[in-house]
């Protein structure tokens, strides 16, 4: 089926309307009419070839929510009319140790929702800046939030799981003091989730103007990281740090805030490397520096259910599809609170 989408033909060209083809649903496929798609910083990196290997035409988008419009003959668990989501993964090998453990996000043969290998035309996956998508049932997620919140649920499929997974893996909960570095698309979700998990949340920002906003999101304390005295007051006080900043910066400034055996986990993905941290800041207190990438399908469903139970959604600004290029420029300036979401109905206009 031919549908409308928005994509780029080269890294130095703007996104524009294009027609793409979606496969007919196979036996285990779910066809989804896309209602909304969140705009992730990864979209910008990939479509502009700031990350290597971009295939064109590139149709970004991996924070997809919508309604099931058709099913393959052997699909179980969802029905036509159900509200569902698709995140960053649309396929994996399904039989490695990672897939067996429900950690498809670490499968060596993971297929991303866009720019991944596929037998479908044009030979690589095309994402959610489009009217419709067809996905194997394993990678389709149930949405239990009220339909009125659907647009604000979309960013949970990437920003939500990217922050939920490390918070769960490192067992964040009551009695712990947790730092969240950066108050953007990822950071604002990290604050909400860590707060809901019962931790004492310390938000770190370079901008004094974000202090009240961070508190409104659930931060117990807000530290302006440019203020040396404020940073010094938190040395050796944090059990865990979730670092969401997607630009190279001094990691040592935050590593020294960890207690003995504390961990700082990086989830922001800069286009160029961080300066290497001082090894002594790790070995002297047995601290760890780690990374985490999205989450597996079972954990993503768990995250969505947790968010529905706790009334958590992303803070969004809705845009029309034809506003995406302006939205990218605003995103580069940090001019969004905190996630753009595309109303995909505007593709039909």
C-alpha cells in the first residue's frame, strides 16, 4: 500500500512530503494507523548523517502510537481498534541469548524502526513520520492510558523506556538519592520516573531558569551545575546518576558526586565522544560508569503499564507534520518543553 510520509533524500536537505510503500500484513503482522509520532534527537542525528550509515530516503520516527487497522491470520494479543505503540525496534533475530531474555534492544541483529535492514522496499525500514506502519506482533505494545493522553504517551516509547530501564536495572527506589543530569526530552522523563519509584531526586541543569520547572516535574532538589559551591555540596552523596546529556561534557564533575559503589549511567548519545574521565575518580570509591540503550519489549510494556498506573506522560508540544524542519531547529536550541509530537493526521491535508 502506498501512503504519505515525510522524509529526506540527503543529509543536507530538509524533510519533505514523499510517498512510501508498506507491505501487506503477513501472518504475524499488525497494521497500525499512526495517530501521533514523537520527535527524538536521534531522528535529527540520523536524518542529517551526523551518525554514520544513514540510508536515503530517510523517514525518521520511533515514538509511534495509533490504532490497529488490520491483523495477520496468526496474531494474538491485539485486536483491530486497539490502541498500540511501536518504539525503536521492529525486528531482531528472536533466538539469541538477548532475545531469549527479552532484551531485544541488545540483539546484534536488531532492526531499528527506521534505517534498519528489511526485505521491504526500499531495502531499509521507514519510520513513524508517516500515516501507517506494519510491524511483527512481537514488537507491538499495548497502551492502557486514556485515549485523550495518546499524543503525550508517544515519547514514552523512546524517552520513557530509555530512562526507565536503567532506573530499574540499578534498582532505584525509596531511600536512595538519585541525580538526573539534563532536563530535556530524556531528563524530564527521568525525573518523573525516579520520583514515582520513590527516590529522592536531585536534578542538575546548566540553566537557572529551569529550576522551578524541574521541581514541578518532581525533583526534590535542583543544582545549577555551573555553580561550583552547589556542586561541592553534593560530593559523595548520590547512589545513582542518570546522565541524559547528548553533548560531550566533563564526566568527572558528576562522578565525584557518587557515593562509594555508586553508578553513573549514560543514556544521552553525543555525536562526538566525551573527554575521558579521570580513572582515579572511579577506582578510589569503586564507582562505575555505565551505559544503557532503550529497553527490551517486555520491559517497555512494563514501563507503559507503570506510567499508566502512575498517571505519567511526557510534557509535549504538538506540531503539524509540515512544521518538522522548524521543530528540528528549535530542538537544537533547546526550545521545547520537552518533546515535540507530530499529529500524523496532518499528513492527509
